[in-house]
């Protein structure tokens, strides 16, 4: 069948939702009916804009329930380039879009999470560095994202690169972030996400001690599980000595390319290893997701109608749905 032989109004079979990769339940919407009053409607750009508006309106109207208690996630993977920062900022933005108060704590000296949220992080900006060494409170380091009034960030500056050395000689060096979070009273955050550097130093240990939950992004590529075993051993060590409530509760598959058999094989291996901890939603490989931070935006602000944005919305809902069923070790005891 040629393109001209297809029935009007129908997409090729590969483009219809039943045949697409299970990346997002909302990726595909029916074609928009042309509107003679608006010359842009009916064009690809007009349809995309209309679809994005509908999706965002739907997301804002479906406010998620607040968790019974504040949920704090450390987003960690000792392997670099797996989507830790991308996951942190986009899940946080998706939750904020759906009515929840959300905080991102940037503990990576590169400050990529701060950039993606549109937060200033030049040297001298009140940041996570000053919080860790005790110069300021976490409250004083909060910055509101210009894209959402419910989304906040504690930025990271290049000064954080020296924090590893400075913390060595400090009292309670592993618990400084946890103590700072405990003193945060004025803002009632529903979710806190801590973005870690790709290494196990005192910054990552502070993050693991401060959070009862660990979220691990794993990319659907070669060597996906490389380093995860060591990460899990380190998590068990921190749990045994510093934070008994620490658990890996969530695993998210990133950089999924449905055209390759490798991506499906990696996803299958990860699900076999982690079971129900793996989110049903997978995050597709997307140029736009990578472009968004360059404009100081998350994918939900940069291209809200894209598959990447829809997938992060779906992932955020899954995380929120698990809030009632999640019980920390401390609560069980």
C-alpha cells in the first residue's frame, strides 16, 4: 500500500499507539481537526502545539495526592552518563506540575541540575557547599525555579569540588546534609531529590545518609549493570553503619531505543534483577531531553508534547502511586 492508498485520517501502523514502544501511555493523541480560524492549526507545528497544551492542561488538572510523609530520594549510580541529573530534574518538575511541592538538592559540583532548573549557580551563590560546611542553613540556600512556583532547588557551585577535602576533618561529616534537612521547617516539601556526583565520596555518602530511599537510573545500553553491584554493596554498608532506613525503592530505565534488540535485553535483565522496583515506564533516548538543559529548562518546559516529557510525567505518577505502599524499615520496626 502506498502513502496515497492509505485511508484518510489514519497513521501508518508503526505510528499507532498499539504498535509503539511502551514508553508513555500519553505519547500518541488523535490528529487535531483543522480550525479555519487559526491558520497554524492543521500544520505539523500547530498540531504539536495544540497537543502540548492539552497534555499540560490534563496534567495540571490531575493533581497527585500528597504522600503521608515527606519522601526523600537519593538519585545515585556510580557510572556516569546514565541520566541521574536528567531524571532528578524532570521527575521533580513533573511532580511540581501536578501540584506537589518539590525540592532538588544539587550535590554535583558541575551544577547541571541547577542549570536545568534555571537556577543561578555562579561562585558566591548560596549553595549546597555552604550548607554542608555549616555557613548557612538549607533554608537560606533555597532558590525557586522560574518555571514553577512549587519547584525549588539548592544549587551547586564549583566550590563544592573542594568540599570532599574540607569535610574530612569536620565533626559528623557524614550526617551534615541529614541534619540540614531536619532543620528545614518553613517549607513543607512533599518530595526531595538529591542529585549525586558519579562517585562514592563524602558528598554521595551525605546524600545516602540523608535519604531513606534510593532511585537508581540505569541506561539501556552496553555495560548497563556495570558498577551497580558495587553501588548496592556501598548502599548496604551505609545502611549497616549510618542509615538503617536506607533502601533501593525505585529503578528507572533510561535512554531506551525501541529499534534495538539490545535495549529490550537490558530492560529484561534489569527487571529480572530488581523485580517490582523497576518502573513500568521507560525513558526514551531523545535529543530534545538532552537539549533542554542548554536553555535552562526541563523537558516539560522545553517540549511538553514530546515523548520524553510524557514519559517523565508517567514515571512521576508511578512514583507517587507507590507512596502509600512504601514503608521504610524504620516504620516497620
